[in-house]
């Protein structure tokens, strides 16, 4: 699916479905927030949430006092919903409309978070571009957290093929730039009461 087709696809989803009806709906992103606690991420750290859409992670980070947050998504409609929800607080966030497969950061980050965007990159060049961009734009000793469907998880999401990952395959993918710290598997219960199994891996810039 080409970029414009992907953009149209995701904008249509966010323009026609309520947040609570989306499979990735998560009022409190506990797994993601636990990584911030585990690594004692400073409130002044430069943070980017890849594929953040209109998720609630940014709300929680603002509540915690983080001051330098960027949220990237291919869907402008998704980001606009998050802005509307946050109101005046949205002015404290940097919003980036871009495809994760071709995103070229303009600054370096201390904490790079991605829950369920990376697994939509299924072509070798898309994956290598992502790893390269992350490797070159995360500060020395910075943290990378990636969450994807596991090998026991779904093979599609929103009608699009995804690439499943195990702890081992995730480590091998990011090995050129990063050293894995730890991994967890998590069951996410969707609003329709189905279970999606995720692999979350944390890495430190090598």
C-alpha cells in the first residue's frame, strides 16, 4: 500500500470510528508507562511516540510533567482528535504527520516509543530505513521501546498485513544500533473482548 493510500486508509478510520471502538484503545497504557518508570526517564527528556495517533499516552506523560513530547502518526485526522481532546495542553506537544517508514527526524531523542506502528512495516527496505533512522536519531545511551504483535498475535490489523516479532527476531532486527535490555509479552484485551498478544522490547543505544 503506497503512502497516500495508507494515509487515506488511516484518516478514514479515524474519521469514521470512535476511539473506544478501535482495537488498540487503551485508557491507561500501563505497559508503556512502566518503561518510563523502569528507566527513570527525566521529565526534560526528549520523547517521541511513533504511531501515537490519538492514544492516551501523551495525556499521561503530560500529567506526569514531561515537557518535550513529540507524537508522530501517518494520520492527520488521528492527531487532530488528540489535539481536540487535549485542548490548550496540545500546544505543549509537537505533532508530526509522517510515515514511520520514511520519517526523517529533525532532532535527536532520548526516549523513542512505538506501540504497534513498527509491525506495519513489512518490506525489507521499510524496516531497514526505520532501524537506520532510529539508530541515527536516538541520543547516546538513549532508550528505544518497541511493541509489536507477537508470533501468537494477529497477522493483520485494520485489514492490513503486519509482521509478527518474537523477542529474538526483534533483537536481531535492531542489533546494528541497539542492545536489548529486556522483553515482555502482554495480552491486550480489545473493546470487542478479543485478546491480542504483544511483544515489547526495550533497547539501549549501543
